[in-house]
C-alpha cells in the first residue's frame, strides 16, 4: 500500500483543527486519538475547513455511489438529536447513524455503505460536536 502524500503541513492542519474547535466551542484536547485522526485527514486533504464546518471527501474505499462525494459536517440541530430518540441506549451505532443522517441530509442507508475508515472520520467529527 503506497503512502498518501500530504497536501497540508502539520502546523497548518493543527491550526485549522484549533480554529474549528474554537468556532464550535469544543475542547479539542478531550479526544486525543480523534484529534490526531482529524489532523491527519486535514494533512492529506480529505478533510477541509470551509465556512466554519468540516467538509470530508469520501474515499475510494467506499462504494462508487459514495466515493468522491463531499460531505459537510455541520453542528447538530435539535432535529438531529430527535432522530436518535427512537433507539435504545444499546443501539449506539444506529443512534450515531441517525445523527449523521440528520446532520448531513443523507439517508441512514447511505452511511451503512461507507468503508469503516470513512465512517470513523465522520463519527469522530460528530463525537466532538455532541
């Protein structure tokens, strides 16, 4: 497997992450592994900061109907929280997909087709926003 080429220097990626965290009033240090994953995605260009929100480009590891699509990850509104109401506390993946669906205006089924590595980026961003 070849190494991916970074398109953004680490210092700038860290700065972009800090800017996003400040905009959303998030403690960016509370999830160290998640922060590192997002910084790497910023470095390789799959995640960018646009107008205060992260936009993630779905990788080619996901199916053709998803790969290359740009997904804006916005701060959840009340409707997004309500989407999780129908699930039990033990249904954590379904709750996360319901939140992602409400936040990104995509059907839950669309998220279930994603490669695990793409879902990981999306779920980490959402974990910071919740």
